[in-house]
C-alpha cells in the first residue's frame, strides 16, 4: 500500500512538471522569435536611407560638375547658338600691318588657321601649299588665312622678320602668346602646339572649327577640305 502511494505521488509530480514545462515552452520560443524578427526589420529600416543617399550622391556630383566642364574647355555661346572656343575672341596683332584682330571678326567667312614656328621647315612647305591654294581660288575675300606663331621663344620681332622675308605669303601673321596657345591646345589637342606636324584648322562660316589631318597637305588636299565650307552659306 505504501509503495502504491509513493508511486502515485511520483506520477503526479512528473505530470505536474510536464504541465509546467509545456506552459512555459511557448513563451520561451516566442520571445527569441520576436527578437529575431524585430532586429532585421529595424536594421533594414535604418539601411534604406543610407543606400538612397549613396545612390543620390553621384547624381548630385554629376549635376554639379556638368557646368564647370564647359568652363574648363573654355567654350562660349555664339549668337547663333554655336559653341565656339574662347580663343576666337582673343586679340591678335598682324605683325605686318600692326592691326589688331580676332577670329570672331571674320564671322560669315571661312578661316584657315595654321599654327607654326619660324624654325620649322615643314611649316614653310605647308605655307607654300596654302599660297598655291589661295592663288587658285583667286585670293577671294571670303577666305581668311592666319598663321599663328605658337613658339613661346619667338616674339613679334622674330615673326616680323620671317613674314618680311616671305612676303609672297600674303596673309596675316601673328604671335599667339602663351594664353592663346594654351587655349588652342585645350580646345583642339596638344598636337596643334607641335609645328612640324603641320597643324591646320578650317573654321566654317558658322564658327565651327574643323581640324585637318596632320602632316604636310598639298594644295589639292587643302582644296578638297575647304571647298565644301566655301560653297556653304550662313
């Protein structure tokens, strides 16, 4: 009888323990689950504005740098809406006549610009071909030719001596100066500051500059390049 009573007591105690554990289990399981769900949600909510800020930053920088890029290239808005290099408005001086001029003065005409140096034999050869072109076109008034000395070691005195010696090259000769030379290099490439490569620009009636191939160009090559612009109108 005593053994039965003891056995019954143990069974009741075991049932009580199981019941107590079963009641506590849901709470114990729910709490970690709630914490695990809440933590990623809060982190995700905190991370979202950060990702958006990272996406917005390049866009704002691009918007801020778009305008300065135009300034670095030194471009100005022409009256007809054409973008022209700022050096077109730089004051230059014809060493023969002493008259000041700018490339902008020749709007509506076709302008051939050669960058050169007096020591450069290729430049002399290129000028001989430009002379042949000029004469074959009848030295027409709507074609302007300018030779710009871009050598920083050559001044107006040196260039005047060269121009007088080669008087058959009957067009404008001017010293570019360091600022204009730098602007030409920035706008059209450093090769335009290398006289032996015979750099030549053709500026059309709308003020748009067209770089011709580097190297010595014959009068025929120059004619093929320039004739379409001479045939055009404003």
